[in-house]
C-alpha cells in the first residue's frame, strides 16, 4: 500500500580508523520473502496510493491518503465514517 520504495537494500557498519578516517562495510542486505534483492530496485506496492508530500503534523490524519487507504483495507471501513 503506497508508492514504490526507494530501493535501499544494503546494511552497512561504520568503523573509525586510528588515523581518524572511516570505513563503511556492507554486512547484510534486505530481500523479499522470496529472496529477491531490492537494492536499487525498490518494491512495488500491491495497491498504488499516490501521496503528495505532507507535513509531519498531517501524518495519520485525513490528509494522509496512504494512511486512510491502509485503515480502510485493514478494517473494511473508512476512518472518516467512524469519526464522531
């Protein structure tokens, strides 16, 4: 539910070296349950719900179309219909 994910699929550990430099090493990767690599590909949702950027205060409100669609999918009811 939502939009295609960014595709960040690698997990890195950061190490500080004695001379002050740093080293990033890939230690794991994210996969789907069927073991498909998502790095740089992302995941397409089962249901596309396009959302223009909203403010932090709007998350989980009627302005959050993805939240509204998820609640409706999970409950079979509109959140606004149950308010009040």
